[in-house]
């Protein structure tokens, strides 16, 4: 019998919450649900409860099976540090050593920190991802009160790079690109070679739509994005050693406001829209009911796919 597993990716934005439900059976990965609930006029807890009800009622998700629940946090909430830690000790002892070093270097009690780490390939320490608990406490409390039990807290940029690697499987050779996820208030930039991401940035990109026409919104928004890309390109190209970046992959709910032809003309690069449904099976009914581009769901889908996708 094939083993069946399920995972939900939780993307909590400033105006809405997006959740993607993915089930895996053997080698088949199926996208079962995409749910978006606005947060205006209600608490985050109520929004999360409504999503949970829809997953149970409309998609027959048996919550007591405890699907893997992955919550994504923005890059700006996380600091990255490299620490020297003995790699020949037990994993729990290693985790304690990392926490003590972090607390000392940051001048904060260890109880106030959320962190994880990975061994460096040079075998001379670990790369640590650390976040102050207070920064995401409201989201964590709302998730707990709504009955969610998180399996993983992951960087949104890592979820995006996971999708990028899947997108690159059909390419004949490894290429390097800038990947831009354009949200309602920020743009997240990743760069990599199809195997890993060596460059991550998150920058404010406010979109003011009041009192201006949609063509003006597109023109202003695209101009802002071009300036950001031009400023960040040299740093990204340096970070991705030996790679020449000449392509942009766009995703995010506000990618619809980007004039891709103008972007290509001004930068001289190819611009493509990331397809988070690549290599996933899903029902035609799910696609027909989408009211926006599938790329708006990139973060939620990338989180749900997990490391073993």
C-alpha cells in the first residue's frame, strides 16, 4: 500500500491568509486545495478558524491525522549567523550549544529566541537562522488558539527557492536567475543556480492604488521594481559565484501589476512567470475556480511541498 501524507503551507500576509493543501501518495504529489481568507474586519484567529473549517468541510481533511503544518516567515524577521560548534556531539547537545552562543552574542535570553541551523559544507561550524519570538508571537498565538500545531517554521525565501529548483528541472543546463515574489507591501528577492539560493533580500515596496488609474499603477509599480532590481543585481551576481544572472522569475499576488515587456526592455533580461503548479497534479475544477494567477500562491505551495518534495 502506498503511504499517504498531507501537508499545509500557511502564508500569513498583511491583508489575507493563504493556505495550500498538498497530499503525497508514492511518487504522486497532488495539490488538493488553495484557500484565501481576508483578515480585514476580523481577528487572525477567526480567519485561521474559517480556513480550518473549509479544509474539514470542503476538502474532507481529517485534522486528527495531523497533516504537516508549515508556517512561513519573511526573511526580514530572521538573522543569519555562522557559529563554531562541535559537530561530533549529540544533536540535542549541539542545539543547546548553538542556543547558548546565540543568546550570548545577541544579548538576549535563550527563551526569547527561535532558531534552527544546518552544518556548513566546510565542516567548520553551522549556519544558524534566528528570530526573536516576540516578532512572530501574535501569529504563533493565533495559530495555537485556532487549533493548529506547527510542524515547521520556515523562511518564505526557502520555500520560493524550492519552487525555483522544481521549475529548473526541465532546463538543459543549470542557469542563474533573480526570483522576485511581489507582495502587497514588500518584494522578496532570491538568487540561485537551480540547486541552492545564495542571495536573499526583502525590501519594502508599497503599492498605493488610491486615486490613480490601473495603467498608472502598473507604470509606477514597474518603475519601482526596476530601480530595486538594478540596485540589488550587482550584490546578487557577486553572491552567486561564477554565475551570470540574465533572467527574472516573477511570482506573488501583485506580480499582476508588473509590466513584463517594459521590465525586459529596460533590463535586457528574459522575464518569466513562475508556475508553482509545475510537477503537481490537481483537478481542473481547482484551476477553474482560481480568481487570480497561480503565482500568487507560490509561498504557500512552496511551504507545503517541504524538503522531501
